[in-house]
C-alpha cells in the first residue's frame, strides 16, 4: 500500500512512542504495543473473525424459526 510505504519511511513516525507509552514507562512499567501497520496480526482481530465465523455456521446449522 502506498500510505504504508510513506509512513514507514518517516523516521519520526516509525520510532515515535505514544504519550500513553511514555506515561507507563515513566512509572517503571513495561509497555508493549502491537504492530502499528499490521492490524490483521492483532489477536483480537483473529478472535473477532473466528466469532463471526462460528456465528454464521450456527445460523446455517440451526436457523431461527
């Protein structure tokens, strides 16, 4: 994607820490965020996709009457 390439080449954007991360780390905690550019690798997206898949299969196997 074009915008991905543009953003990934911006040094300040690629290495910028969010304000929330600064706050968490300033209080001595470790903060790990998910990848900035690959939301499809986010575990919650995978779970949501699986839930939608299961819901559609339940509707097929036991349709509402």
